[in-house]
C-alpha cells in the first residue's frame, strides 16, 4: 500500500503547486464552458478520498460535513472561496493522506460497504478504494490542466 499512498502524495504535491502558483481570483474563476474552477477540483479530490476511504468504511471523515456537502460528487462551484478557505484546503491536501496512511497501518478499516463508481467498477475493499482514488485524482488533475489553459 505504500506505493499507492506515495502516488497520492505526489499528485497532492502537484495540486499544491496550483494553489501556490495562481491568484485567489484565478483559483476561483470558472471559465466559460466549465461548471467548476481549479480550487473546487482540488477540494473535490480531498472530499472524495474521505468518502471513498472513511465513509464507505463506516468511519467519520477527517474533514467537516460542510466541506463534504460543498465539494462532493454532483456539486458545482456556488461561490468564490476566501483565502482562509483555500489555506485550509491546502493544509488538508497532505494531512488527510498522512492520517489515512496512519489509520491504514493501525488497521482501523475493518469493514467496507461496496460502492460502484462511475466507471462501473465496484469497490469491495478499502485497498481497492485507495487504488481507485489515485485514478480519480488523475482525472481531476486533467480537468485542472484544461481549466488552466482557459484562464
């Protein structure tokens, strides 16, 4: 599992560069033809990882329920985020993965509620969810790269 966590952390490092390289206005801009912005996509990766790993294991998420409701699948950008909110998202990029790795090593994930993702694959274990999460984050990195070209 170390390899999967390493991939996630490397992707999160790339996501962090967007937060550090773009202005507040650029992170919040929803270009024509898109329904979300760069910061929504970054926050969405954090929230989805929490749902796939913790919630589907019957455990409470590390992030707030308000954050989950704002960035979960099916949501879209509703308002500009403040710098403080973006700073919080930046902090969660790594802390959530480090905590997940620690929790995995401590074997807290004892059950998993099967979940069929949009690719029609059914996740049956937390290990499958951790692996799938990397695929999901890669999709959103691609969205961010497309958004970047539209700024």
